[in-house]
């Protein structure tokens, strides 16, 4: 990345000084991260990341803390909607194993059960 390091660019930050985990199994920890606006523009050694930033980039020292990727919980409700089309709803009131077995036998030929696991 070719940048004029003497041009003022206050939207850049250098994050360093702690345990920095990234989602790369070949390089799970790095020394520094370079950020411009809302985008990560460099990860790696402190020296390599610093070389890609302007001289006046904001310095953020983790002081031994941790930095890790944000985790997004999709909460699977979207996927669950699709699964409902491929499942059998057990009726309320089944009281014992015999009733469950009888119910399963009654829906054995239901086409929704043809994909995935089978039962006898």
C-alpha cells in the first residue's frame, strides 16, 4: 500500500500493546492493527503496520489488554423458518414412549421426513 506518510490523516489509528487475535489460523496473533475510518487496512508486526500509516495516526495502546474480532450472533431465527417446512410438529398431549412411537409410525411416509434422518 503506497501512502504519503507525511500527509495529515487523522482518521487513522494504530492499535498495539496487547494480545491481538485475528481470524487467520496461520497467524492467530499479531502485534498491531492499522485502521482507517471504519476499515482495517493492515495487520501484522508493529513495524509493518506503522509503515502503512501516516505519521500522525492516533496511537491506541491496549496496555496488555485484548483485541479480538467482533462476534455476530445471527440467532438462527431466519434458518429456523426454513426448517419448519421440513419438520413434523409433535402434537400436544403425548404422555409416554408408546404414544410417541405410534405418532411417528403414523407420519412415517410424510415427505418432509424423506430428507435427513430416517427412523423405524
